[in-house]
C-alpha cells in the first residue's frame, strides 16, 4: 500500500488491453482506488503495452520461451511482478496459466476477469463455447485465481442476454462492455476495503455488494 492506503496493482495482459484501459480510466476519474504501478505482458506485440507506455507506466515483457516449462517461466514472471511490490495482481486478458509458485506467492491477491458466467465455459474462447452450447444468457466473472484454471472464488458477475444471430465475436463484444464496468468496480471495492479477500472473500457491508452488482 502507498501512504494513502491505496493498493499497488500490477496488471498482466496478453492482448488488446481494453480492460486495462477501462481500469486506468476509472483510476484517473477517481472511481477506482488503486495505483497502477506496472503492466507486464507475455506477448511482445500486446496492444496493452502501448497503452501503458502512453500513460508513462513501467512495462515488462516476459514471454514463455519455446520448450520452457510453465514453472520456470512463471518464476521469471514472478520476479518481474515482485519488483513492483504489488498488493494486488490483476489479470486483464492474460491468456497463460500461472504456475503454482506464482499463485501461492500471491495467494488471494490475484484477480482475473473471464468472459463467461463461471463455472460455465472456463478456458479459451468462452463466448464461442457459450454460442456452441446454445445458452440464452452469458456474461462475465471477476474471480480470485487459484491453482486451477478459472476455478477460484467468484467475486462478482454480470449477465448478458445472447441475442439471435450472435456469434462468439458479437457476444464477446457485449460481454466486454460489462467487463469494463465490473472489473474497475471490484478493484475499487478491494481498494476501499469493502471487499476483503483474506482469508476468504467477504463483503464488509452487504449494501456495497448490492451497489456493485447494479446494472452498469
Ligand atoms: C477479455 O474479454 C477477458 O475476459 C478475456 O480476454 C479478453 C481480453 O480483452 N480473458 C480470458 O478469456 C481469460 N480466460 P482485452 O485485452 O481487450 O482486455
């Protein structure tokens, strides 16, 4: 935490970085109590890196080398993240599975956003999986990361109706609009101490939880 009790947040992102941008905008607008201290990517070409550079934020790239095992790569990533002494690590479209040592080092302090109503459709291309399954509603989930893929405790969810004619891309686009609201709200709730993560997620006041889940 910095002097004002604001959590230091390292963001991990692999792609476009629209969730990072939404988080940064909310921080700048005073709507999210967090200090974004670094953005780290596993992909050199991630647009998220450019967005972070534009903000003057420190960045790092830790690609998984061909043939490198996950634990070795994860250790290198852990080192890069630790250098920024974060209170919270936010996975904003980070598409690699973290090794156990990383997850354990930041136990109950890693938050992920996923484009489905978990536990439905974990893993890759969740919106495409939802379309293939023929569900009528989907949405997004913000959850804590544990040692498995998309199974950690759920912090918040928001629902989207599947429209006739939707494909994975159109559904994903509408889900992302909700992600851009929900993720900053959850980080803000953590930053303000309304949502306590340790030893298990707990809302200080039920009213705050209700407000978080109000339709954006
Ligand atoms: C987001 O929709 C996020 O939910 C998803 O990647 C997208 C990243 O978009 N994450 C996962 O699927 C993780 N399993 P962005 O780069 O524009 O924020």
